[in-house]
C-alpha cells in the first residue's frame, strides 16, 4: 500500500526560526521510514550549522598569555631565602 504525506520540520534557536523543511514523502511505509530517517539526519546537520551561525561573535575561553608564557603571570611575593 502506497501512502503520500507532507512533512514539515521547523527548527527554532532562541525563538528564531533557523531552518524550515517541507518535503512530500511517498511510497511504502518502509520506503517512507527510510526517507524520513535520511531527512532527519540532513536537518540535524543543517540545524547544527544554523545554530552555530546564530551564535554571536565567540568569546575566548581563556585569557591570552603574555609572550611565550604557558600560564598567566601572577604577582609573587619576594622570597625570603
């Protein structure tokens, strides 16, 4: 038995629509399941990219280090030795 369905997938990030996909799927239930599975993988990939693109200018995770120093400079007390 062949069935025809229209599938609509809308993805919002922080309330903003970032991806909308409308697709007509037809065929046997097994064929439709395979098609919908492929669509969901495609949308997941595109959604991830759209989500990354929606992020403001990235902030650095760590402060920049001085010169070739591996760690941030700290103020040291004079040694008493």
